[in-house]
C-alpha cells in the first residue's frame, strides 16, 4: 500500500540525517571488501539506490568517497544499521527502498534490544508486545538486552529462550520472580554483564548465576534512593564473594552494605577494578577496610554521597546511547505475531499508523476496552 504524502515527506526529511550517520559509521565499522560486492543489490531485484530518489538536494553535498549503498552486502548494512535508534530502524530504514526493508528485518539487525527510553511511559502490555516482536526478529541471536520494569516471568523466559549468545542482560526494577531468574540462569552461559538493580537478591540467586554464568565480570545491584524497605545487602555480598570471584565491576549503591560484606568482597574478589558503594551509610569511612578499598580499587565510589542528591534511577546508563523517541512516538506491529490492537502512543490519540512490511494501515483501538 502506498504511503500518504505527509508520511513520505516525514521519511524524506529524516533520511538525510540518517544517511549522514550511516556514512560516518560505514567508514570505520565495515571492512572495505564488503563495500565492493556489485551483485548484492541485483540479487534482490533492485536497481542501484541513490539518495537523490528521496532528496535531490543531497546530490550536491554528497562526498565522492561515500560508500555505494546499493552494492553493499546485507551483512555490512546490518552491522551499520545496529548503530541506529529503534525509531530509525522501524520507521525510516524500511521506507528507503525494498532492499533496505529486507535487510532491516534480518536477524543480524536485532541482536541488540534496548527499550530503556522507549518503554519509560508505556503500559506493560505494550512493552511486552514490542519485546515479543523484537525477540522473534532476532531469531535466537540476541547479544544485548535492556528492558527495565519487566513485569512478568513469561517475558524473561522469552528472552532466555533466545539467549544462548546473550552477553548483556539489563532488567532493572524487574518484577520477574527469583525462581524464574534461577531457572533461566543455565540458559545464559555467555553472560558477561548482569543488571538486576532494584531488588534484594538472595544468596541462592547469586549462586545460580555464579554457577552457570562463569563469564560474568560486571554485576549491578543498585537500589533506589530512600527505599523504605532498604536493608543490608550483606547476604548478596557474601554470595558474590563465594560464587563470583571473577567480578571486575560491581555496583551496590544504596544497598546498605556493612563492613562484614565489604571485607568478604575485598578478600575474595581480587580482580575488582570498579566498586560502587555510594549510599551504603553503614560503612564508616574511618574503617581500615574502606581505606584499603580506596587505595586498591581503581574506581572506588565511597559511601559518602554529597548532599544526598545521587539519583540511582538511571543505573549508570553506559550501555548504548540510542536516540530518544519523540513524545508523539510511533508504534509498530508485526501481523505475524500481533492482533490488531493498538500500541498506545503517549498522547493516547487515535490515529492511523503505517509501518512498512504490514498490510496497510493499522487501526488504533482503545486499550481500556
């Protein structure tokens, strides 16, 4: 189905900036050999693609050394597309040409799922449906997943079912049960970074991941500031000292760690290079162990938090800096996995939403029904 004129205009307006970013990335990310396969485009039945088909003004500014997108292999394009935001991948890239639409649906483009920004104001059901779509697109090739506020065990099990190659799992403030976390741990043997901030993990949970995920070098167990139920994380610290001695990066901000827990960590986790204990007010800065940690550990964030203004809600976001979506964001559906119910936008306005690859326009329905 043809796009409406205003939709083509929106896509055309975004394309130049996206193309500029892709060109910059391609020069550093893609080996030269992957730029030179002339038959790649022909195999998809497409003529050579030119940005001028969508924005003629770009022809005058185009660098002569810019990559020839029409001759680039799908694997090379997928690697470059991984640097784009969720919105760009789902809304802009599929509208450029059929070849790009085909490549953008390849599993190689969906190894990294980051819903941190997008999910901040979405209803749980909407987040679940988006996660289902993206996990299915990954076809078992997930490498990195960041989905805060995961509401149930089924979504965690879904991630784990495609997580044999998963290296990063960030599920801050998750409502998934400990039983489910322990159950999926054996399926995540390649995990190197685990973020389960927002919960007080039991010794059994730490033991399960320590036993089955021996490659973990980074663990985040941050708590939110001023949590009324705050309690000591000594149980977790003792379990870490016993089952995760390979850790290099540990965050336990506002976990109220005691001197006993710190002692166990320092004695057993000899590879620690980064230790975040901000807000662990039970620790006395005059203690010799605290002084030892300050000297021995390359990055030691002490319990003292100036003015108590440290906001742990962002959980040290250094995973990948994706572009934020606009407030009137786009919602996406895949007819193979979804019914015709709408994914609400944050304005709650009823409107027709077009997503390339679906059969026409999807009518928005009232989620409250």
